[in-house]
């Protein structure tokens, strides 16, 4: 009696034999590539009835093997196909555009709202008011007609506060913006204080809403360089934008204070803390930081050890350290006969020495020192203490 499984086994052997030497290839239909619908349109704003709009879905993924189905009138039917296409609207209002892409097995849909204005609509004109302080912290006139330029001046700092932490308030005024024509009016004033960052993830980094209003007070602004964008919308759905640079610089002065003498074999020091910003991606880059030290060439309390002795000749220096406590620069090589920096230096009685840190020192490269928390240090290597006339730190962002 034959086994019942024998015919089945013989049939399988014949199939395997007939397929010997064949190679199976993956046709890609089972790909795990993400299917994602992405599209842009042009013009991207201020579209009127009758305007031809170009829609482009070339950023959808994957880049090949997709079908594109466009629905422009919210009826669920396919109005156009293809990676790019055009459309126009004969009526105004809010329109919903729907794109569906498919690779044959997976699909993805993206919808966007588009505002269509009447053919007679006129765009508004956005305008941010420019202004500047009349003088800097040295009573020097500021000549500026393009940017907002402000100084924070702390010219009577206490020695118990050797940290630069002051901020200011920047007024942003868009009241001179125009609505378009006399029948229209502005409905929204939106301010983006960081146009390099897309905080609302809508693909446009310059339209985030940090503040709203025709005129706003931007408070707690630290020394730095900023760009501000204004986006306005009028009553017929038309938009416009404007931008302006804001520069906030700083000066702080400490006057009439004492630094001890080197009586223990170690230099006596006083540290002054400051935050330095150099962020090229955000366009916030300091131009220079300057320490200005003025002190008497000889302290009145010092007694010469003998006639003609020079032990009473004072010599103070400024040292700069970065956030990693690396010494970046100092004034120790400046000779006593060269300490006459500044137009107002009393060279007969005082030494005046400046330490300037240029912007390149704050870039983040192997040969420079980066930004962040820096220290300017006054150092006394001499034995005698000294009554210092003044120390000024200036942070120039413009």
C-alpha cells in the first residue's frame, strides 16, 4: 500500500527543481520608506481672486514613485494630479487645500488654509519706528538713523556688586504702519523677537508671535544684538512685514575703591563678572569688550624705603579669563611710560590702561576662547595697597 503523502512530496520536489537557479529580487513595493506629503505655494501671501497660484509638492517623500492628488475646493474630488500644478480662485475667503500622496501601498495627506482676498484689496505697509539714545554712557553723541541703538549705563556701581546683570526695556512701535487704503484697517500687529527660530514649527521662522499689539514694551533685554520682525494683517486679509536691528550696549563704572597689596607672596585681585554673547546663527555678536582702569601712579600712604626709591610706584593690570578659566589676554607687558590710554587721562598723576577684547576672541574655534561667562580681573603685584580712581567695563554691540 502506497503512502498518501508520496504524491504530494513528488509534486513539491518537481516545483523546487523547476525553480533551481532562479533569483528573487525585491521590487520595492514593500519598502519601509516614510510617505510624507509636503507642499508649498507661490505667491505665499496677498493672493487675490483671479491670481494664478503655483503649488509644488517636490519636497514630499520619497522623491520617486509617488502619485499626487490635489483637492482645491473641499468637495473630496480630485481637481489636479502631478507633483506641481496651478490653480486660481474666483471667490474670496478661506480656502482649504488638500494634497494626498501615495506610493501604492501607503498614503499621507496634508491640508493647509489659504486666504484669498478680493481683487481690489490693497496690502498694508508695516513700519517699525526707528530711534536711538541721544548719547552713549560717555556723553558722546549717537548718530543713528537705521537701527534701534540703546545703552545701559551704570556709572555708579558698588564694589559689593561686581557683576554685570542689568537689563533694559525696548519699546517697539508700529503706529506709523498703513492699512492699505481708507476703507481698510489693521487687525493684527504680531512681533517675532527671534526670527532665526521657528518656534511654532510652521516652516516659517519669521512669523512666530512673541508679542501682539501696535506698540509693545519688550522688557528684561540684556546687552546684545537682536533682530525683530513685525507682521501685520489688515481687514481684507492682506499682510506685510518689516524688520529692524536692536543694539543694546553696556557701560558700568566702579569708582574710588581700594585694592590690597601683595604682602603674602600672592598678587591681590578683584574679579568683575560679565556675560559675553557671540551667537552667529542668531546674529547676536558682540563687537568688542573693553576694560578701562585709572589709578594713581603713587599711593599717598606709601613711604619710600629711602630717598629716590621706586617701591611706591604703582602698577596695576587687567587680566581677562573665559568661561573655562583660560587666560585670554592681559596688560602686564604695557610699560609704565605707555599707560596713558584715553583722552582724559591725567598723565602727570595717573596711569590709564585699557584692555580690549575684539569680537574674534569670542568665536568658538580652537584658536579662540568662546563666549559665555567671562571675568575681567584687576591684579596688584606690588606690596603696597592702592586707592583706585575708576574701573569701567564697556560691552559694545554696535
